[in-house]
C-alpha cells in the first residue's frame, strides 16, 4: 500500500503539481481542491490530503511572501466521481482529482490502459509506461486544455485489479448469468457476465441488496470499503495496475497564479 502511494504521488511530482490563486499578485492564495472519492479509502486521495496540502502550504509560505488556504471538497461535496472533469472545467473546483475511468466518452483516449488488461501488476512499471506514452503523444495532454479549459498536471496509478464476488467461481464461464459491476471501460474485461456500471461509493449497498454480485476492484479497496463483509470471495487475477487518475487545474485559476508560486509547483515539492 505504501509503495502504491509513493509511486502515485512521485508520478504527480514528475509532471507537475496543481495550484490556483485569486490574483496574480495576491498575498493570499485560495484554492478549492476536490474529488468524488472520500479521503482515507483510496491511496491517491490519502496522499494528496496527507502530503500535498500541508507540504504545499509549508513551501509557499516559507519561500514566498504569499499565504495559501486550500479548501478540500472531497466525497462529492462539489462533484460526484462522474462530474469532476466538468466541475474543474467550469471553475467550481480550482483543482480536480479526476478518476478518468468514469469519463469513458470525454477521455476515451486517456483511458487507453484499460483497453490493455493483463499488463504489469507493478504500479511503478505501469506508471513509467504511461509517462512515456504521454511524452510521445502530447495530444493526450493537450486535450484537457483545448477541450476542457484545464491544464493536465499529473497522471497517477491504481494498484493491481482483481475481482470480488458474493459467490464462489473458478472459470470465467462461471460468471455467466451474474451481474458484475465496474467503473465503465473495464467492464469489457468480463465479457460473458452481465456488466453494470457503478462506483465504489455505492458498491457495498448494491452487493448487499443484490443489484449486482461482483465488482472489479483492487484488493486494497476490497477491505478499505469493507466489501469483504458482504462479498467473501476475492480473486487475484492480475488484470494489471492502471494509471487512470489525473490531476488538473482550471486554466483561469492557473493563469492568475503568482510567478514565484508557479515556479515552486513546476519544480515539485522536493
């Protein structure tokens, strides 16, 4: 778990860090950073909350004349997991922690790791491969600015996927006739079962009430969301680690950021 957290955030730092400001020369910088997921249950959110926010505040206030206030608006306070891209585009959030897996139409190309299951289960290896792909194809980055009024700052990695179910099974053919949920694009991994689009925020109740009988998940989520309480069977399948989380900043917000603060964020919190 610690390895995944470090890998995910080191990737954030390698591309840049997210920021915003109320004015180009303001002494007080105010940010609204948000996501659809809660803090403490997913590694990318926990790292952003426990490292990014306090470290960014410390660096800016130590190395510049500015003060910074970051309002964290997670768990759907401003946007559900399916709405963070749009909320950042429209300025409801200055910083968006986007689960691109929930944007199968708008960010179809950026979801390319999900079309290649059974890749490396190692988050570090998967992250390096995706970084190389983004470097070779700048249009993946430019999409955010040209179409969605925001600047892509980072892509981070989810850990290795498996499948948890309320029933025992041995072969993929055993999944036929059962409803299996996933975030969207990854539902193609389980052809034969009946696919259901869902998210982790509603998985517990949905499996408890029989809306569906399984969920595509990492082993970590299976316990942190307590899905193991109502679905006792988790299979380590090695679908692979998936770099499909991104961090973006609203362009208007970014352009108002003081130059010295921008420089800190471009360098990364070293």
